[in-house]
């Protein structure tokens, strides 16, 4: 029941029930930790409290990157990986934790190692692409390739995050005059950001006529 309760709160944090989830999370984490010495370990023994501490880090601390809660979450994710190595859900959760601590290189290395073992999990490619482009804009070509793998293989994707990432890549490709990759980005943005489809269509039309990318303003 305690694991179920924690799972419901984690889901609630990502929905309209966020306020209730935040209010109950410290209680849920404490009660869950009470059970750990009394039960045989399994994946959720560590994964669920890790997610709970991750949420607490964002809600309790202004400087969450240095918070005790986010470091405690990392400890639990490591325990989960030690118990079930290379498990997809844990790998992604741990990589997000590392990214949120500013340890982007470690997050990238974690995902690269996991993909080397199994490259058929589209969500791993998605997060690798996200981290690459935010590590350094020059990683945009590889980042685009990785995220496109996830789109083309049916991954569950955060459209809002993808929109920001694709727009970031678009400005980079425009800057370096990379028509091919800019065209790929624009076509994807047409799907994930239909409210601005007129803008993207206009840029694509310009490319078709002039065989080059127009100069883009960063507030576009």
C-alpha cells in the first residue's frame, strides 16, 4: 500500500493534483523508508523513494542542484541499478537526476553505456539527444539524430520539452547554415508546435526558393 501511495503521488505531481502531491510527499517518503529494513529489496524499494526525493528537491529547495534531497535520490537510483542493472526506467530516472544536478557529462555517459547494451529502447535515445544539445549547441547534429530515432520508433515524448529543444537546434543550424538538418527540424516542429506552423512553413518556403536558411531572430 505504501508503494502504491507513493506511485499515485508521483503521478499526481505531473497532473492537476500537484499541490496535494507536494503536501503529502514528505509523509509518503518517510513511511516508505520505514519499510525498507523490514522487506526483501526489489526495484521499487529504491526507485519509488528516489522519485519522491527528486520531487522534494524541487519543492523544498531553491538551489535544488545542491540539495540534500536530490543527492539522496541519487543514492536510491544507484541502489536500484545495483539490484537490476540497465533497467530502462531506472536508467532514465537516474540520468534525469544527474542532469538536474548539472552532471550532464555523467548523464550522457550513463545513457551511452545503456544504448551500447541495447539500442532498441527509443526513450534512451530521446533523453541522450536532449542532454547533448543542452551540454553544447555544437552537439546539435548528433542530438537531432538521437531524438529523431525516438520519434520514428514511437517513444512517449514530452512535446513541450521537445519544442524547446528543436527550436534551440533550429537557431544553431541557421547560424551554421546547415540546410539539411534545419529542414528536418522544421518539419518536426510543424508536428509538435502546430500553433506556429505558419512561421515554420514560411522558413521552409524560403529555403525551397533560395537554397539557404534565412537569418532568424532569437525571439521568433
